[in-house]
C-alpha cells in the first residue's frame, strides 16, 4: 500500500477514535415491546459489536459495520456500511429487531424507527463508560449476569494496572493518534478528554495536552518543541508493523533533537486494533501503554 493510502487509513481510524470518544455515554432503546429481548442485532458501532460478543450476545449479531474486525467471527457477517455511510436497505434486508447506532446518526435512527426497527443509541465518553455500556446492554438484552461478569473483570484488570504504576514516575507524554507517514505534518494528538487520555493517565503518564479538554487536536512541530514531551507514544491501528516501519517512523522525529523524548530515544510505536476501539479489549491497550511508559516493570 502506498504511503498516502496508509495515511488515509490511519486518518480514518483516528476520526473513528475522535467520534467514538465524543460526549458522555448515552444509551437508549426505542421500538421494542416491554420485556422483549432482541434476537437479530445489527451493529454500526465496532466497540459495541465487541461488547455484544463479550457478554454472550454474539450469536444474535447478524450484521456489522465496515470497520468491524474483531472478534474473528465478524469476518463471516454481512457488512452494512459505517458511521458516515450506512446502507439502510442492507440493514433492513437482514430483518433485525435491534440496530445499534451512534449518537451522531440521528437521521439513520429516525429512518429505522420509521420502518418499525428498534434502535439502541450509543455515545461513548470516558474510559469508565465502557463497563457502564456493558451493563446497560446486558440489561437490554436479558444478559444481566453475563454482562456484569464481563464488566467486573474489565474493571478489575484496569484497577490492577493502575495499582501497579502507583508511585512510579509519571513522564510527560504525547499520545499521537495519527500523522502523515515519514513526516511531521498533520500530527493529531490526544487532548485531555476521552478514553485515550484516560488510558494514558491510568497507565502512569502525564498527558502534555491534558489542559486542552478535547478528545484530539492537530499540533505543529513547534508546539511539540514547546511542550517538550519526555515520551512520545504513537498509535498504529494495524496489528503488526511492516519491515523497517518502526525505525523509519522513529527517525522521522530526529529533526526535533532537542525534545527530551527524541534525545533519549523514548519514542514508542504501538500496534493493534484494540487501540482504536474503546471496548472489552481496553485492558490490553492499557497494558501496552503501561509497558511503553514503564519499560522497567515486568508486565504480563
């Protein structure tokens, strides 16, 4: 794939992060009779798809978005578009009795309700909202016990990571969501709001843009120089690095040689879809952050 093509994919993933992390959690179902548990679910939200499988509702999922890649079972399911381009006709053809939509998809939700299809409107905010969403979905689907177990396990894992870094040094850290390959143009970073900011803080970092209460922002190389991060964590949403990619991308930062993270070689590239999806795999992302922030600690 060309560098430009890779950047477009990375930018799309970063946009998903920003949209998913906007606002506070908001969950609601319209169109189902009281007490009726849905049996055929279409999910337009990857994080909710993962939650559905984690709480035991995977067999009920009959369609997913174009950006769904986990768990592997979704590869066999029909694709119905994504956040900005859902195919309503394909959704209806799957005969769902519940469709998961995102909070910004107001027109989509209205069309589905007009067709007599129940909708579950989801909007994610902080890291804590992931477990809350699990429990709420469990109640809606009649899977209270399974959802409570999954949510409790997630919270316990995160609490364990937080306890492990308690008292350790907290390096000034910049979390890079995306930028142009082999360039310091289009640097998109985590601000002081949203699940990526929460992950970094939980794992023992100090987000250098914590004072800017936005989920993401574009910054210049001059701003990076001024903020002087001691650690740069770059997120890449492919599962593995292509040969030579890590070293090439680390070298890109060499022009900012006075930045402490660059001067001391503390530029960490993290790979994995769990980094962009605020769902049940978030403890994996938290451990990846913690390993990057505190490499001297033994992490499983």
